[in-house]
C-alpha cells in the first residue's frame, strides 16, 4: 500500500510545511520551557522548588499555547496535500500507475509521520529539560505523566488531521474545504450549546433536562482535548503532588481519539476512491452534500439570529428572528454553493 515514489513526491512538495510544524512546536513549547526555567533560576534566586515545578507543569501540560497554531498548520497541510488532486494535475495523476487508494493512503501516512515525529522530538526536548532539573522536578512530576502529555496530544493532532483530510475528500474545492474544516471541527460543541439555548428560549424546558449524555460529552470533548487535564495542588500542604497531576478520563480519551483517527482515515480513503474527477472545483464531490450544507448553515444562522436579536421574555420574537435567520441562511448558503461551483 505504501509507495516510496509517492512518499518521496509528497515529501518534496511539503517538507517546508513539516519543517514549519516542527519549528512552531519547538518555539511555542520547548524553547518557552527552557527559557522560562533558566530565567527564573538566574534572576529569581529565591524561587522555591515547588514554584519551579509549578512553572514547568504549566508550560508542559497547557496545550492551548500550541493547539490553535497546530490545527491551523494541519488544515494548511491537508489543503496542500489535496491541491494537486483538485487542480489541472488531477487528470495527470489519475493516469499514473498508482491506484486512488495508494495516493490517499500515502498522503495520510506522510501527515501522520510528520505529526508523530514533531511531537516525539518535542517530547524528547521536554524529557531533556526534565532530567536536567530532575533534583527539582522529580519529587513533583513523573516521566509517566510527561508521556501522557505526549500520547494524548499526539492522538489529538492525528485525529484532527484525519478529520481535515476527510473534509478535503468530501469537498471539490480546496479553499472551501479549508474554511469548512475548522467550522465543522467546532460545530458539534457549538451546535449542542446553541441548540440547548434556543430550545430553552422557545419552550419551558429547563437546561437540566437537555444536558447531553455522558457519551456525547466524551465524544465531543475528546477531539478538542479541553477537559481538565492539568496539574493540581495539594490544598492541605500547598505542594504539587505527583498523584494529582492527572488527565481527566485519560484512557477513554486516548481510545476515543485513536478510534476517531482510524475512522476519519478510512472515511477519507473510501470517499476519495469515489471522487469523480469531473466534479473537481465544485463545492462538494457529492451533490446531496450541498443540501446538507444548505440545511445545516440555515439552521445555524437561524439559531444565531434568535439568540442574538430576540429577548428571553418575548417568545414570539424568538420565532420571528428564527424565521428571518432561516430565510437568510437558505439564501446565503445557496449563493455560496453556486459561486464556488463557478470559480
């Protein structure tokens, strides 16, 4: 399934992107850790070991410092990997002695290899920093906890990349897919919250009756890796405890992320094999998905209008703005689909 010629071809085209991925991770994560610890030790000689351990834990276990930029680069990488499949080179590529499955599998493999390599190198630098200060950090932070950081965040980014590749497989336009990808990534969480708020405003149902099930919460929060997973202080002794530096639902989240990576990858492969080359440039590669987009966009805009412009205490206004948003959504979404198809 893996083809050295295809991998080399893709690597020559995208190596600068993967270098950017590695450089970004090093600057935002590793260099920040090294410089912060060094500065504190040099310019604050009275700093305690617990404070240094606290600083190290904050820098390592906080993912938000790189997550936004990492996902942004992964969206760009997915778009770049699909660019040759959506432009004038598509017919040339299809005439080469490679199957559709080989083409998409090798693109996925290269992306996963880049992500894992980047995170592994970052993890190695973190381990070096840890052992360089093991006398200070050892009592508070363990290597196994650092490995948890590596594993769960690597799986977060592989799942995200597989998802972006799946969107690119569905869409016929690379630019449109790049815009839709982050929207669809956040859509489940946004839709659940906005849907609850809209229903509460239009009915007498309480929030407690609308809370999503535990399964839905796990599925939604696993991909974003946003639930509590940072370090904790022991309130009784005001010390950082190894036992309290934990990831919330670590194994369920890792399993969920691994399953999502596999599922999205299989979806990408299956859908790309079904792509019709004559539809390149269209909004989607499958006509029924245009209706899905139009309906989803219209419902989302309708809920937004109802929540932004209508007050709680006048139910009729909620319905009026819901209808206005729905009508505008239908009009705008149809124009988007038509304009992309003509571009």
